[in-house]
């Protein structure tokens, strides 16, 4: 009786094993015929036999399951996620086949991600870049691409998660870059080492060299901080920047990022202090000088505002907004003049004072006019400059110029 039971069980197990192999063979055949729906159906049947599968058969199941889900690149986002999960369960047997499928999937997913990026579908391309990383976690650059493209479409929660993962991985993006100058174009080409050496030997390239790329860590920390600002978590933003500055105290980009955070928080004194620090580090940066001019103007410090705008114009003679703001600072003096004129009485002394103030007011207009004229020369469609000039010319009695500005404004409005 005991012997019969043993034989019966042996026959049962043998039949079970045959059923497993039969189902998986059906899956393999369906996949080879690109019939992924049929493959998935057969896999469902094989799944019920999972508990009795040995390690090798399970590895085969997970490998074939990933193939069916990926569907030669036609699988949905959900299917690709499931395929990645399935490949993660392949152990021992079928590891080589699994790695080959992973590489195929990475190549296909990256191609799709790049295509979507070119079409400016940043949200979907970001998800493809992340999937490429999940398949090939040694390629942390894919995770970086996913985070950056998520920021492009303001998917801040997702971007923050990806950036935090990059920080935890210690990602810097620093890598050795090989280059050589193309003799035909005269431009520097970035190449892999083998290609660079081959081109140099063949004579198409000269001046070979290598260098380490800049770290992306400051950019990552800055974006993390700015995301926290957007989310209203300013304390975490400042903390993130200070952590980065501890590593790179002389990085002007981090100083500017911190300044921008304080600006968004409405802390103008801290903003100005950091801008002044950045200006000392980069004295030839016209934008920094301009921003200091804006802050000084808002604080009512006209002398400093004019000094900073003048410096911005010296550094960048084409800085339209610096000319506009310089004119605005000059015209600010008009308010107190008009107020004084309105408060005068009708005595002969008041009339005399009134006439004097009229001349002072005209001189203010004459001081502001060159800046506005320069701004309009640089930007012929600047309606703000044209409108202000029209009013100034009218007050100064320059009728022809005032009419010219009115015609220009009408022309700009028609084009728009």
C-alpha cells in the first residue's frame, strides 16, 4: 500500500512538471510569433502551477513574463513596470537572457524618451527615463534626466522624490570626458576614448585631451531648494542650500540660488546681502548689478539704484531694462515736484516758485529722455518706453516727436 502511494505521487509530480513545461513552451512559441496576448493567457495558466515550480522553471517563467509584458516595445507604462518587476525576480538560470532583454528594453525606452523630449512631452519622457534607470541602475544619469524633465513640467513632488534619491546615491554626474578638435569644422567634438584615438590617428582630429565634467550636485541641491520654496517649505529650502554651500562655499550659483529663495520669501535685506557677495565674486555680471539696482530703488535709495543701473549699462550696453529702470528712478523725482507745485498758493512769490519748479520738472524729463530713447532704439516695440516718451515730448512742447511716438504706439498695437 505504501509503495503504491509513492508511485502514485511520483506519477502526479511528473504530470505536474510536464504541465508546467507545456504552458511555458506555449508562451515561448506565442512570443516568437509576436502574439503577446496569447502569451499572457498561457502565462496565466502557468501561474497557477507556480508553487510547484523548481528554481530554474520559475526563472524561465519570470523571464518569459517580462517578454510578454514588454511586447517588443508595445507594452503600456503599467506593463513595462510589471516587466521590470518580473525581471528583478530572475535568479540563477536565465540571468544572461534576462540581462539581454533588459538592455534591449533600455535602448528602446531611451529612444522613446528622447523622441518625446524632442516633442516637448516632458512629463512622459521623464517617466521613460526613470524606467530606463530602474532597468539599469548603474546608469544614474537616466535618473538625473528623469528629475530634470519632471521639473520642466512643474511635477515638483515627483521631481523632489527623484532628486532626493540622487542625493542619497551620492550622484554628482562627474565623469571623464574625451575630446579632440575636428580639423574640418574647427570645432571640438566630445567622443569616447576609442573613437577619439582612432580619429586622431586617422588625421581627421587634432589636439586630443581629457577633462572631468563639472559636478551636477549644486544644480540638484538648488532645484531641491527651489521646489521646497514652490511648495512653501522655505526652511527646508534654506537648509538644502546651506548644506550645499558647506561643500562648495565659493559656488556663486548656490549663493544666487539662496538669494532667490530669500527674494521669494520677501526677505529683501538677506537677498541684497547675498547679491552684494555675489557681485564681489563676479563684478562683471550686469544682471547682478541690475538686481541690486531694483532692490535699492524699492528701498528708496535712489543714489545707489542709479549707481547699480549705470554699472549694469556699462557692463552690458544693450541691457534694455536697465535703461528703462534708470529712467524710472529719474522720473521718481517728479512726484515730489508735482506735490510741491500743487501746494503753492497764488501769491507772486508762489507764482515765481511755480515757474521755477516747472523748469526743474522739465530738467527731470530731459534727464530721463536719453535712457528711454536708448531703450527704444534697442527694442523698437517697447511700448512702455514709447508711451513715456510720448507724454514727455508732449509736456516739453515737442509736438512732432510726441506724434511720432503716438504713431509708433499705434503701429505696435496693430502688430500685436
